[in-house]
């Protein structure tokens, strides 16, 4: 590889990184800007002086918004955390059982696998009204379970599809050896297959957590109060008929994205290994 080629690749990588990281940089800096710097031209890329007013709620009345970025975020943060963690756990459990059955026992054949992943392509808006009617009759509207069950509709098929690949890459001879040693199918699954597929389980759990954390439409349709509403709904409170309170919105956005970044970093080692597992053969 020539020096010129390395230089070109470095420039392209820098451009891509700038494209994806600049919105994050702008969000962080805006969260610490004073109100008079939200609309300055040319833009103030670096705040002249840092302020915590957007976090403490001192700018909460801007444009008629009575909400604050920190003082009222606790119930929404709790709801998002509980819902996302349970979705990640339940989705991974269901997907692991389904993927193992499909991989080892060929249940449904390839047509069934294609049908599973096709559910992931269903537009959420198409399922919103039927789910609202179902959950209304079950008296689950404005509860965590309404969000958890609706999120599982979209996270489980994708998780199952990914785990099928993982289980296919684990030699079936390991199951047969376990059976020869007297292990049942469930014991073989729990004691042999699951430990070997830990990177894949971590990968699908992380992806399900991220998808549930940022989901907006179902939370908007199925919840109506802070008893179950999640952080994406909370962010909408800063967009009013008077305008947008950019500082508090950025502060709330920073609070919203921090937990998922921390969770992703904690799972990073398993996530990278899981997403690249079986990518290179031979």
C-alpha cells in the first residue's frame, strides 16, 4: 500500500467520522450553551462560557416550555431503563430457543426463516393500531408491558435471524457428543451451546436494547403519562408551539444517550466478537 493510498484512505475515514460525530459534538456543546448562543451567526461551535442552566432547569421557561432537563427526567429514565432491559432479556431468551430449534431440528425450513425476518420489515405504524386495540382490551395501555410486548414484535425476529447463523456455525457434533454422555436436548442446549454462543447472545441483547431505548412511535401511541412514557417522548416536550428550547433539549438528549453509550461500551468486547463471528472461514 503506497503512501498516497494510505493518505486517501485516511482522508475518507476522517470525512466519515466527521459526518457521524459532528451531530454528537453539536449536541454536547449546545447542552452547555447559554440561550443567547443558540441562534448566533456565525454559529458558536464552542460556548464562550459553560453553563449548567439547561440541566438545572433555569432555561426551562424559554419559548413557553415549563419542563426542565433534569428535575423531571427521573420517571422517564426509569421507564426507558426497565423497558429496554426487559426487552433485551426476553427477546434474547425467545430468540435463542427459536434459533436453536430452527438450526438443529430444521423446524419450518428456510421458508420459515424468511418469514421470520420479513416481520422485521413490517412498518411499525402498520402494527400500532392493532396493538392499541389489543392492549386496550387487555387493560395494558399506559403500562410497561404494553411497550415491552410491542417492542418484542420487532426485536425478536431480527435476534432470531442472527442467532440462527451462530448456531449453524457451532458444530452439531458437540450436541451429539453431549447426547452420548447422557445429556438431554435441554441440557445440551444450556450447558454446551449457550456458553459457546455467548458473543452472539450479547450482540443481539445489545441491539435489542438500543432499538427499544430509541423507539418513539409505540411509546407515543401506547402511553399517556409519565407512569410509562419513555425518554424519546420526554424529549418531545421541549418542542412547543412557541418554538424549540434547544439548550434544554440538547441537555435532555445528552442524558438520554449516555446510558445506552455506557451499556454499549460494557458489551463492546462481546458485541464486536459477536457481529464478526463466522465472518471468515477456512
